[in-house]
C-alpha cells in the first residue's frame, strides 16, 4: 500500500474491481479499510449522517465499481454496490456507477470470447470512456453490459453440469 498511496492521492477516479461469489468479498473489504489513511480523522454531519471525507489534497472525485459474478441475478451485487456507494458518500465524493456482469462465465465458450462477450466487452469500453469524459456511465451502457445471456433456469442447468 505504501507504493499505492501516492498514486491514490493523485488519481481523479478510483475504480474498485472485484468478483462476487458471496455478498461481500473479503479482499474488497480489506482494500476499503486500507483506504482509510486517505480520509481525514475528523467527523462531520451530512444529511443527518455522521461522515468523514478525503483529505483536501486527495484528488479522487469519483468512485466506480467493476464486478463480475457467476449467478444470474443482478441483485447478487447489491451488497457490494451498497457498500461502495456508502464509502463514496462517507468520503465526500460521487459514486459514478457500477459495471456489473452476472453469469460472466458465459462470455467465453471453449476459451474464446463469444459474440455476446464481444458486445459486452465493447460496452465496458464505452462505459470507461463515458466515465472519463462525462464523469459517469450511462444507464443504457450499463444495461448492455448486464443483460441476461440466457434464462435463469438454463444457467442453473449449465452451471450444475459444469461442476458435476
């Protein structure tokens, strides 16, 4: 972290990336805890909540999330998204959105990116451009990244066949 702290103080956008297998990946929690030195040790009240904020010379203006998972529902990302939104609010910066890809295992077949996978990856690149240029990612772009590739029932059958 000592190598990363100077870079973190200088970045405009902080992007946290994590796979989601369970509601809160331990490594993500560890990273958020390790970001605490960027936050002033002074408390304040904002909109009825006790908060802190980044030190004045920390240049981070926005925080975004990139996450993949194996399960079908977007709701499986709810805990991670909520915690990162809360962290951004506490730090006094904007939550710029979440790139979420459920059942990401279907983006490849036999080790190669599928046509649908290409569509998703192109939308991810577009979301990155939007984040840098506009300061947030468009809902339509994020929806393209997250759209269902197959039905929930088909995914369950396919997944269960893979692990047996």
